[in-house]
C-alpha cells in the first residue's frame, strides 16, 4: 500500500487539475475527477442516501462524495483530501488508523468523531471495505448523531439524579435518626426541674439547630422524592393568585411581577403546598439572579397532548399537561453549568448565601408529582426561563378531589399507663425513646430488631402498643406489624421511620398502623401511642 499522507499540507498539494494523475482512473469512472463527480448511476445512488458518504482510493484519499457530505463537512470537503483532515485533532489519529486497517484488508470500524467545522457536534464515522473491482478501496459513512447524543445526555443526567436521590434519601434516613435522639434528649433535659443546674439557653439553642437540621433533611427528602404528599385537584390560576401577595413581598418593590392569566381547561392533581414551594423557590432564585431589580413573568397554560412534541422534550410522553413558566430578566445560566443546576449542594451563590438545595428540592417535588422541569435561556437570550409541566386533568374530575385536612394535634398526655414494646435498631434512639416514655409512666420493653421483638410477642408478656422502626436489618417494621396482628389481634401499632413516608402504606393502613416521621417530639409520640392504645382498651 502506498504511504498515506499525514498532514493537511500533503492533502492540499493535490489540486483538482492534477488529481487525475494522482490516482489511475478506475474502469467505468469519469476523468478527470471534479469535486464530487461520479458516474451518473452512482451519483444518483449516493445522492439518494440521507447519509454523508465518501469513496476512498487505495491511498486513503477521498475522490467522491454525495451532497450530504458537502452539507455535513461544508467547505472543508474536496476531492483528494484525507478524511482525517475533516475532523478535530483529537479524532485524527484513531480515524487514520481505522482507514489504514481497512486498506490493508482489515474489518470495518465505527468511530465517534467531531468535525472541524462543527467541533461541538459529534458524528459516527464508519469505515467500510469495498469489494475488489468496484473502483474504490473503501467507503466512509458519516451519521449525524447529535439527537442521539442529546438523548443519551438526558438519560445519563436523569440516571445520575436518581442515584444522587437514593443517596440523599439514605443520608436523610440516618440523619433523622440522629436528630430524633438529639431532640428527645434535649426535651427531656428541658423538662427537668427549672431550679436544677441546667443551661436552658444552651439547650434551647441545640433544639433550634436540630429543628433547622430537620428542615434541611426535609429538603433532601423532597429531592429524593420521599416526601409525603397530599394530592388533590385544584386550579393553577387559584394557586398563583393566592401566592401573589407573598411573591410581591419576597421579590421586593424593584422587581415587577407579571402574571399572565390565560384561561385553561385542565386542573392539577398535586400537593398544593409543595407546588407553592416550587414557585416560591424559583421566584427567589429569579430575584437573586436579577440582583433585586428586574421583571419576573409567570405564565400558566394548558398543553394538550397534541402540542407536546412541539415542545422539543422527547422524554415527555404525549399527554395533557398544565405548564407553569417563570421567566426572569437576570444574568442567565452559563451553558457549562446548566446541566448541574438541579444537583443537590450545587450553587453559584457566595458561601453562606445558599445551601444548594433550592433547585434540587424543586426538581424532587416536580418529579414526585409525575411532572417535568426544564431550564433554558429567556427570550432573546436574556435571563432564564424555568418550565414546569404537570399532568393535566379535565375539570370534570373536580368532584373526585380527595383533599384531606390534617386533624388538629392531639394532646401530649397519656390517659393511662401503657405497656410499650419498643423495637429500634439504633441504640441511641432506642435509649432516648425508652427513657422518655418511662418518665411518662409507660412500661417499656426494648428489642433491637424484629426477631427479638417476635420472641417477646410470642410470650405472655403484657403489650398494649408495638412501637417499631420501619427500616431494620432482616424483617422490616411493616412485616413485623403484620406478624404481630396475627399473634396478638387488637394490639396498638405505631411505626416510625427516618423516611418521610411509610412504605407499603396501603397494607399498613389496613392494619390500623399510625405512622411517625422522624424526627418527632415526645408530644407527637405520646399522642400517637395514646390513640393506638385506645384500640386495646
């Protein structure tokens, strides 16, 4: 095989006028070779294929190509040049080796490269050997995979966010256990005689910081999509209208709030409190991006299923949505970080001015509500537009609304002493809860897991209420409750967890289980035990 020229200078030395002398004309091909010229039949074949194609001679140079190649490579393509001179430097060496392999009798190979005229885009390049006697040594096929790469990036980002969400949920679970122990011990110390030598100011500060930690964990759980929801049907117009006074106060007098009240047919089925949190968080981010001065526009509108493909978000299935858009006139989001803005603890704000959980919380709430959220530059490249799409429901479903109002907090006292079987695998939490309940007059028996608890349950030991953690090694709390009901019908059941929602909740509800989300106060615990104990009375 002739030596392959290895530089643009070598390729440039071959001009259109002397190209015919550079390579003998194959039988059946016109000469001299003009740019992209082939025999009429072969030209028709090449032009009819919606893929950039080029034919290579035995020296590895391109002597023919179709219109798609000219459109893809632009002015950089001309007959007689080396294919590697079309690509960026990082792609040249592997492409040169792939071509050399085919020209020496090797198999074809597919590479992913970026062209010089479009360095930010990628192409799949396939080097294909040609059968002998057809007038070419090999063929180069370029396939534009920008859309494929875009989808791959979206899937990778979603997978990464899911993994981070699972990690955040696990961290929140463990952290809530720690906070339960801290808050329980502080409450017990504060209940001691006020004349005792206790630094009450210090304890109150510990309690305040523990509650701040609990709120931070709640944001992590929202990102991890493990925050409890109270969904019912409502109108986006009503929600935004009710939020406007608060938004005016949060944005300040120098930010103009413009709400576009388009009429709509669809209702939202979500947790209105959480959706308010989404809008408020996005509004605060917009205010900060505008340095407290500018314009925030909020638009809510119907997106029928037929209009979904036009949005350009391929991950959204074609169904009815309610769209809520917030567009600011701020500094915008640089392209290099826009893919990271929903990740937890990522923030562009100065240290001490943000936790990095605002947008990740928004993302978690939207995804938990079966919706989608996207960020893009605003009109004319000014500012940022956040678009939230949530499933839309016909207004006729309004009558099916299942809004639930939480009952008032019960009293924090026990009507009668209770025999409590406490099952908790975290020693510090087990110690604090047992100590607190005993101070309230309960008779507490402890177990470190479900197996130990079942050994107690199968005896004649008096038990009024089973108080168990949910996530434990071996059998979980829900299964323990199922087994307990079989062995001790009518026993009171209270389950607690560092996660914010009870798993297998339908099964647990059927058993009459009361659920406590950690961290909780002793008052919350006593109220749950009192109600559960009333079943056995």
